[in-house]
C-alpha cells in the first residue's frame, strides 16, 4: 500500500463527510446566522438608545 492510496482514501472520506453534512444542513445554518445577527443588532441598538437617553439626562458627564 502506497502513500498515494492512503491520501486518496482520506480525501474521499473527507469529501463524503462534507457532502453529507452540507446536504443535510442546507440553508438552515445560513438563515439562523442571519436571524441571530439581526436579533443581536436590535439588542445592541436598544442598549444604545438607553445609553443615549441616560447621557442626555446627565449634564455632568465627560464627553
């Protein structure tokens, strides 16, 4: 058995594994990341709105 056969077998196994994973996941993972990104954006914007309101009410703060 040569090293070429070992590496070809390893490459075929990796290719098969990634094809199985990608076919089963589909676009669900991508959609989940997009939704999670928007949830994080609105969470951060809400906190930023609260901090801006607090800054407007406190004239003694450093800017």
